[in-house]
């Protein structure tokens, strides 16, 4: 009889080991999900304000500084450049060098590089000041432009 009880206990133990503890073993199982995606190249360039009117300008009297903000956003490295035109009124021209971007010290040239090798969001703040001379041409309304260009350089 003792032998039968011992055999019964062994069989019960094997049953518990095989079935009773299987839920514990399942709790330790792992499964995973693989997530993939592609980030597309993206860039954005903003200039504020989009236009400036210096109003009436007197020779050799600098205008009040006008704040200009250039915001460049790019998810890869980039180069930020500008091109600038002379100010014209019909056949009359005032050189772009009369416009400075740092409050009256450094004049614009017809083109230039602002930054290279940057990435992410970068903000460039300028202070545009115009100062014409007595040698500049006829009294008239003039216009010109500064164009900023963001070029990704992956």
C-alpha cells in the first residue's frame, strides 16, 4: 500500500509539473513587434517680415533699424545663402551695399553664404538699415530684394 501511495504521489507530481506549472512558464514567454518607418527629407525657410518700407529716406541719414528674422528648418545638413539685387527705379540704381544687415555696420553684397553644415532649426536675426548718399540718383521710389535660399547638403 505504501508503494501505491508513493507511485500515486510521483504521478501527481509529474502531472503538476507537466500541466500545473505550464501557465507559469507561459508567463515568461516573449513576443515582439518590429516597427519600421522612413523619415522623408524636409526643409522649411521662413523670413519675417516679408516686405519692408523704409519710407522717405534722406541722404546720409540712416533709417531706423528694421528687425528681420530668418528661420531655417531642415532634417539634414544644409547651406543657407542669399542673393540681393540693387535698388532700382526705372533706369536709376542704388547699390545694394547701401543696405546693411547688422544695424548699419556691414553692407550686403550681391550674394553670400550665411551658414553651412547646420541641421535642425536655426534662427538668424538681422537689423536692416538703409543709408543712401548724396551721390545716389534721382529722387524716386526704389525697390530691390534679398532672397534667402536653403539647400540641403546630405
